[in-house]
């Protein structure tokens, strides 16, 4: 079945409202568990301001992405590259995106496994957890885009539900810890926002789900709605973290969010953080499924390999690569590499591509 026929099949289309959940769900993942200390290292008590700036940056980048998509009819980024640059340059660009997406998925997978081993099952070998989670991704990705959209819907519900638990650490909030406000200059705040960028990326999925979305004309309002939800979530988590922990404590906490969950207690449940980590698997799985689905379609696009075979190959690479990342230093290294690359791919490249399309390749665009 040709790609155009595949796209026209109505049973593969998703409601435009689900784009809100897919954008928000794909942004919130492992990063929210411990991103606070990285931003605090840059701008201390002004970290919440850096989060707001990072949120604004996501809206700007998404605006350019949506403008690019609107110029083409039912095309994703892989097709747009081929239309604008030609066959071989497009393959190079698409390959770069595939490597980046796979690297992003690898950091998510390995980060969650580290959390499980540190908090719950320290004796379980990494390869068993790797194999278990990757088998789930194979099952989910082969279900198609509508299954992925449904998982995003439920993962957002879990995220917002756990946000309500922030009222527990707020009982011990010290508002003096936020002073002085605006103590850092704009350059330092931008540096903090750049450090935040790896935790806010994920909204680039709109470049790949666009052909499957119904009512594309109203897609921007749902995309920006999802981005706004994510920004609000991160601002709340960052503010609560700053109000709860002393700066010296925060600088040494790897997973500040889960540390705050330790004070949550119910009469029938004492270690709530175990429940939170377990439920967070669905949030992580949402990220992992979308990334592997995008990478699978990319490999199919540039090589012609059947999507199912491409998925098996990608999962195999992920399994072996993840087993090599056994130390905190190696995990930090891979996260820093793909976080830095992601900033330019997600926030800078869409602007460059938009300018190229507007100025030099007007003949390649369907108006």
C-alpha cells in the first residue's frame, strides 16, 4: 500500500484535540524528575523564570513548525525535506533526525531504568528491564498512531493527578528562598532556559503526526494549548522545589521530584514514591513509543525497509546501546550530548528551514 493511500485511510486519522495530549505527553518525561538541579546551578532562585523563558521558546519554535507544515499538503518532515532539498540531501537530513530521535529515546529508556534500579529493584540486571520495556514498545508501536494517541491521553491524566500531590511539600514552603527575584541578567536566564530545553522538547512530534490529524486548520490552538500546559506544569514543579529545598540540598539531589514524593503519606500507604515511580512508567512509555514510531517511519522512508522490520532493527540497536550505559557518568554524558544537539535541531533548525522555504524554494511549496 502506497504512503498516500495509507494517509487517506480514515481509520488511521486522529482527532485534532488529541494533539494537545500528544504534545504535552511527549514533553513530560524523565526530565521532570530531576531537571531542577541543572537549572538551579545556572540561575539559583530565579530558576522558575528560566522555565517560563524556555516555555516561550517552545511556542516560538512550534509557530515556525506549524507555518512550515501549513505550506505543504499532508506531508511530514521527511517528505518536506525531499520536496525542498531533493533526494540525497533529504536522506542525509532525515538520517540526522532519526539518529537524534533514537538518541532521545535511549536517554529516556536508560534514565527510567536507572530510577527503577536506584529506588526499587537495585539487584535486577539492566538487560532484563531493557528487554521488558522494549517489548512493550514493540507491542504499542505496531498498534498504530491511534493507539499512541490513546496512551498519550492517559499519560497526561497521570501527570496532572500527581501534580496535585505538590500540596504536601507546600506545607513546608519557605518563600524567603525565592529572594532576591530577578537577581540574574538575561544572559544567565537564557543559559538556564537552554539547560531546560531538553526537558521541554518533544513537541517536534507535530512535524510527523501532521498528515494523520483531522481539521488541520485548528491544529495550532491545540498545539499551543499543550505547550502552555507543559510550561505551567514545569513552573509549578520548579517553584515547589525551590520553596521546599535549600539551595545546597537541591544541588546534590538527582531526582528532586521523587524526593518530595517521599513525604506523601496515606493511612493505607507509606512509601508513595514507589507508586509514583511505577505509574511514571506509562508517562515514560508514551515518550518512548512516539520516538520509536517516528524513527521507524524515518527508516522506512529513506531505505524502503518494511516498517515492522525497521522497528525490530531499531529496538535491537536500542537494546545493545542501553546495556553499555551502566554508570551515572555515561548517562549524564549521553544526556548532555543529545540535549545540546536537540536545542539546535528543535529550536534553531525550524527557523532556518522556514527561511529557506520562504526565500529560496518557493517553487517547491504547494500554496
